[in-house]
C-alpha cells in the first residue's frame, strides 16, 4: 500500500504544472532605466521637488515580497518569471498556474493572454496596493499551489470572472477584464453607427465604453455616478456587459437616444465606424495595444468565450 502511494505521488510530482510568476517594474526601476544611474535619477526627482527615498522603499518592499513568493516554491517546482512587457510574446501552457505579484491592474494586463488557467494575485505591499484582485499574502503561496495543483484545501475558492471581447469584422479581437473603449484616439468627435437590440442610431460622441462586472468599479462607475444611472451594473461573474456612450451630441444628422444598455451572449453591441482617421479600439486603458477602427470597419462587443479563473480567499474577500 505504501509503495503504491509513493508511486502515485511521484507520478503526480512529475506531472506537476509550471508556475508562471508575473511582475512589472517598480517605479524606481522605471526611473533608473530612463536615467541610467541612481544619482541621475535622484537629481531628476529633486529637480521636481520629490525625493527618491520613497521609491526606494517601495522597491525594497516589492523585492522582499517577490523573494518571499519565490521562497515558497518547492526547489523542484518548474517555474518561470515573466515581465509585463513580455506577456504578448509569452506562450502560456494550458495547465500553468499563474501567480501575479503586484498591483491589481497587473491581473487585468495578464488576463487577456490567458485561456482558462488558474490565476492567483499576490500582494507584495499592502501599504501601497489595495489588493482587490491580488489579495493573497506571499506566505499563502505554498497553500495556493496545493489548492491549484491538487484542488485540495478549504481556504480558497475559484471565481470565474467574465471578460469583454471586441471582434472586428476581419476577425481581429481584443479581450479585456475591465472595459473596452471604441472611439477616436483623441477621445473627441468619434463618428459611427450604433446597433443594439434591433435599434440603430448614427452618433457623434467622445466614444463608447463597454464594461464587465469587474470594471464596473472603475471607469463605468464614474459614468454611472455622473449621469445618475439607477439601473444595476453586471456582477463580476455575469455573462453580461454594460455599455455607455460618452457625451453623445444630438444634431440634425446624429442622435443621443441610445446611450446606455447591456450586451450578452447572442446579443452583441455592434458599432460601424464612419471615421476617416483616428478611430481606435483598445482594452483596459492600454492605448498602445489597439485595433484601428476606420471607415469600413465594424466591431461587435460581447462577453468573451473564456473567463478569468481567479483564486480568492474562501471567506469571501475581497
């Protein structure tokens, strides 16, 4: 019996999934990359009435947290470390366990490149990061790996968060955890035709925001509060998105009646561009990762096929 159990354990060990640790540079690292030396970086900060010491302290807390995370990984554990700038070129395996170490926004940056892998957000600095999507302490990592790899333990749960997909007529797509923007790169005077639930309207506006339940606490929430919208926004796990038209301009040729609604599976929001230049589609506020949206282009906005499978504490937080 004991020998058989040991063999099974060895087989499970040999088939253990890879751990992918995702981070982004600290503010100090970005500053040093820009200015070359710490002395030049400190001079730059001083010339603007700011000190470099707070950035140094942040950096040290981040490095201590990352070291604690790596120290929780078994010595024989397959692992790799990926910087945010490498995500668009990195090939995730279907059974990878993804540990996002840093701020909540890094989870959104990572989510668009995944296809069902388990993700756990680890907060290395509770003084700096709120930890809504990255609630776990570095000391939780060993237990997280046990849960993700074997499904054991009662300390965690998996939340399947809906994502948004923008699909252009030529098949090119963008996926977002929070929201998709469709409009002009200047955020002014976007011209298009909007189609929703059998209704159509030609519009000129500051663009369209299509938000998931996760994104409902961000850009979408600001719009809701500003406009006094009383309808509920989708929850994080709902297969539904809320869309908003920003500052639609009514004129003899454009309308402003279709300015808020929902889209779901089988009921996409369709937008047809009438912009000769500057039309764009981007996801989660990353304007550099975008699709052109010019005259002749159309896009359908709907829930993405896959979800972000986020590992959270079992007690319901965050």
